[in-house]
């Protein structure tokens, strides 16, 4: 890599406030907010809207969408072309 043109790659905490879940990883993302992690060190923290702890696909709370009714309504409205 060319020196001096890349952002620093350092440990960052990503926190999902809705689920009360946080994880430490490395990233180039920056933040002015800091948090003390389990190891006693402070890291920048980035609050995210959704993570694997709150996403319906991973939690098993996914909603089932009634696509059959939509298809039937479309076919009634526009007719099925053969």
C-alpha cells in the first residue's frame, strides 16, 4: 500500500443500542464518542441501528409477507397472458 493516503485501521466498538449488544472489531470508521471496553481500554464507539442481535433474519422474528394475494390481485387486474 502507498504510505500516507489510507485512513488508520484501528480497533472500534460497534454498539446496537436497541439490543444492548456491542462488539469490538477493527475498522477505519471514526467517532468522537469513546467507551471503556471489557479489557479496561477505551475505544471509539459507533452506534448502529441494527445488528445481528436485532435483525429479524438472525433473531427468527421475520414477518411472512402474503405474496400469493398480491400475485392473484395482479393477475385479476391485468389478466394472465399466455
